């Protein structure tokens, strides 16, 4: 299929490269500034994968509005939450929601510090140690210097429940740990999912709310996943640099790498600007965009290399311009068919699927542009630089 017949159209891509280089520099700089400002202000929308938190899949036997579910979750103290309808609708009268909160337990570090202060005030020097791990915040460890009755521990925790704002401390499970003379207790509190299910059952008893699935990622694990995601993109770009340098030569490789960095940075900047969620699905989308972009760039480079050998008498600018026009039909067809495939996900998708489609669609457009005005332009500049150095 050919929308543009060979030789019928000659666009002067190379002649217009300077204004587009300026545009690219402005876009990349703006994207970096946006990400930096958002990171400093703490407003980047890190997903559960990177920030840590709990994902709860809850089903109701009757129709429940998302606003009602959100109100219960917010009233429980989870101010930052995402409530998503699971599926496109139910024909059997049931409702299913994905509930995301940035907590993996009832207690967080701030709550633990308040609790520790309250325990020290009540038990004094008898409290030897208070251990709390934020990654498993449903429990904490108490160690005493002398025997303390379970009844006394429960009474103190119950009295502190109001001060901390955690009524779940009034009904905890105590487990004796270690040897008898160690005076050590493990205190277990209610989990986020259990707390939420209980609240839903109290509010909607006729809907029979029940948990279908619960997943959580601890804060430390989230930070590691975030680092690994960044490294994955760096490794991908480094691998592509080595491949292009081997497949062509070092005159071509920097242009490919600049194009990939250009596409990734602008896509990340758009996500940061509009508050879209950064998660592992986004990393997958970026890596897919990198693969798409380098494929497009390799096709352009391959034609440039062929024409450099075929029409040696022409300048590099003329060769590049002819090559871009020759592959223009293929570039348009590939980009349009990819966008059409993504339209279904953009229109009908929701949550992470829709965010993936947005990143991909944006990456396809930017990747097509960068193959023409970033990768090819860099190759021309490096070619000119090589000639000057040889002269």
C-alpha cells in the first residue's frame, strides 16, 4: 500500500531542521524542569508500584456508586485514594471496584512515633524496646524489662487509640514471643483490607461486600522498583547504542541514543505535567516506545547508508533528505496503523491500561518525529564535524 508514490513528493526535511532542533531543545528542557519541580514539591503521582501501598479488589452483590465507595475510604483516613470501576459494567447487577491507597497497614511511621511516645509515658522504664517496620505495619514488637500482664498492655493501647486516631488499637491480638524471661510481645492490628471490608459491610449490609484480591507493596520495595525501572531504561538505551554502533558506525549511534532519550524525557514530562500515574506499566510503555522508536530510526539509517554508497557524489544533506522521503510512506503507514490499534485502548480502556495507551500513542508520535529531526539531524552534524576534523 502506497499513499505516497516514490518520487512524487520531495519534502525538504533537512532544510527545515534548525527550527525543529530548537523546538526539541525547548520541549526536552521544559520536560526536565517539570519533572524536577514536581519531584521537589512532592506532587509526582507515583503509583503503588513505586510509592508503596495497597490494591484491593472488592465486589458487591448489588450496584454501588463509586462516590459512595470513595466516601467510605476517605472517611477511614485514606485521603489519597483511587477508586476504579473494574470492567465495563455488569449485567448481573453486581459492582466490582479496584481501590488503591498509599498505605499497606493501619499504622504508618507517624502513628508509630506517637504510639511509642504514649507507651513510654505509660510504662516508663519498664518498656525496653519498641520495634516497628513500616513495610509490615500491621504489627509491632514490644519488649519489657519485667513481667507485664496482657491485660495492662491492652488497657494502655486502648487508651492511646483515641490520641492516635486509630480505634483498631482497642482490639488487638497479642502473641507472646521468645523465652518467658524475655518479656516480649508481638502486637497484631487489623489490616487495611480487613478494615475496609468491615466498613463496607457496615455501610452496605445488603450488598454483601467481599474481598476478591489484595496486593501490597512496601515503601522500601517501591523505591527499589523505581530505581530498577530507571536502570531498565538506561540499560535499554545503552544496549541500543552498542547495537547501532556495531550495525552501522559511531556516526549513526549518537543520533539514535539522542532520539531515544528525547522521546523518553518528553513522554515522562507530559505524564508529570498532567499528573498521570508513574508505575511499572508506565515503565513497560516507555521501553516499548524505545523499541518502536529505534525500529523506525534503524529503517531510516539503513536507507541513508544504502544511498551513501549509491550516490557518493551528493552531499550528506542531500542523501539524508532523499532517504527520508523514500521511507516516508512506510513511516506514515507504520505510525497510523499503530495509533489505530491504540485507539481502542484509549477509548475503552481504564486505569493502567489507558495510561499505557496514552504513553504509547504519545511515544509513537514523538518517535516518528525524532527519527526525522533528531536522529537524522545528529548524523548530519556529526558528518560535518568529522569532515572538519579530517580537514
